[in-house]
């Protein structure tokens, strides 16, 4: 710990970290918490609760339950995919919303309706 | 417990050990360099050799010790809590760190230099060995591998490590997260608590969030505005409050689940559990505001 604190950039890693690196580590931490949620929930409860309850929660708890007892490498991979997804959304979403925004009334390419 | 070679569990533990070695090993190289610097030229090479030898010997002895210590009931929990503190310390910004370390007390003789190196290694290697012991999940092969990886870092790798973390500070954040994850898994693997966790599986999630909220606090606090800073204390305190009720309920056989409550006392207890923290949080926020206002006034004065 002393060694890495010799570097001013490393000693202030929370401030000097790149946005991409921070997004990746944050995604890994989210996956770790989700995995611990998977560990905390007993899958037998879902069987007792009935099929209709299970169907409602298909997209939520079931995806987290699949993360039960995940190892670090799996969490890192999932974190990387999550970070890549968020990064794509961050770039792609504004572009998608830009298309939906109406052009100004006096714009040259405005189609008169 | 021995893990199967090249299984996902084995490779994951090995990766965690490499990352822990990257962020925690290497202090010895720094100390050896600092101590040797103050000696005459003729003795420097000898001190570096014997200092490195001593550092490796002390680390090996501690690694063997930690395998046995972690099997003693209670030590897994203590080790997990220590790892949370180490992760927090790793992520806490330290602008004066370089200046402090440069001011190490100079050693004047060969014996004094060697003693300084060995004592410093024994103190500073504890975190590394403990983290490796926790990540290895009791596997002797992984502990030996962890030791084998940390030795080259002690001897030659300090420059490489410092270049890596300087270029990619996110390695330190990832190291902090892995330390917190290792700390959490050590706490939930504690033999004394295992029967309790069997009956209270949901508390694992509370403990995971508690561990991450304490150990990663320096990171997320750097992103919070001044008004939101009290969250750093409030979030872990609220989780501890909820956890304390669960512990009390199982210890004194109290009923804290409102669905199963039957008497007015049990309803009161349930109300205290869910609402009792509100006045305490309000008092903390008021006190925090007063202290902030006073420091602003004194800064203006």
C-alpha cells in the first residue's frame, strides 16, 4: 500500500481514475452486490410461492438467482459486459433522441405538412 | 479445502491474489530501498540482499501461520473486518504520502538496517498475507502461488507496479473492490456465524451492502456533493441498525417480523425497528449542519 501511494496519481485513484475504468469497476461492484443478493435468496422460496409469482418475477429475481455463487472472473466478465452496454447506451441514446426531436419550423429540410 | 486446478473457482481466486499482490505487495521493496539508501555504498548491496531474504522469510512464515489461524473460529470474521478497513485505507486519497515515507528514520548500521527491514515487513506484510489467505479459501496451492507471485514483486516488480497503477488508477479501485468482496466472503464463511446465516439468509445481502458501503466510501464520497456527504455515515449506520434488530431477535428470541407479531409489545418493537432510526438520523444531520456552519464561520473569520 505504501508503494502505490508513492505515485500521486495512484494515491488519489478515486479522483484520477478514467471515466471508462470507473464505469467498469462500478459495474463489477454492482454485479458483486447482485451476486450476494442471489446468495441471500433461497430458490426454494420461489417454488413454494407458486408459478404465478414466479412468472411475474421472471425478469427480475430470476436473472439475479442465476448469479448465485459466481466467481470473481464471472463477475468481472459480467461487469465488463454491463459497462460496455452502459457506454453504448450513453453514446447511442442521445443520437436516438436527436432523431425524434422535430426540426425547426424554418429549417431548409423541413417538409411542409 | 483444495480447489480443482484450472476450474473457474481456482482461476478466480488466483486472479484475486494477483490483484491483491499488485496493490498490497511491494511495500517491502520501498522500505528496503529507503533503509539501504542511508548506508555506506559498500553495505548497500549486502543490506538489499539480506533484507529481501528476510522479507521473503517473514512473509513465508506469516503465510503458513495464516492458514492455521484462519481455521480458528472467530479469526475469519476478524480477518474479513480487517480487509474492509484495508480496502478503505487503500482507496482513501493521501496527498502527503510520498513526503511522509521519504522521512523514514535512517538506519546507521547493517544490523539496524536489517532489523528495520524485517520488522517493517512483519508489520506491512500482514495485510497482504491476510488478504491472500482469505482469497485462497484455505487452498495451500493458492497460498503458495500467492507467495510466489508476491516475491518477484518484492524483489524486482516495484517499478513495474508503480508504472501500472500510475497509468491505470482503476487497478486500485478494482483492488479495493476485490478486497471488499474477499472481506465479505470471509465474514459469511465464518464458522461461528454459519448456523445463524442458515436461518437468516437475507442478512447476507445487508452485510454485502454494508461491507461495500464502508470500504468503498472514499470512492463514492469523492463523487457526492457536500450536502450528500452525510450519506457516508447514514447508510452504513442504517444497515447496522437493521442488522442489530435481527441479531437481537435471534439472541433474545424476540419477534421483529410484523406479519408474525401478535402482542402490542411486538408491534412496538417493529415500529422501533423501521422508524426508530429517523430521530437519530435527524439529530445526526442537525449536528453535522451545525459543525459545518461553525467551520464555515471560523474559515471566514
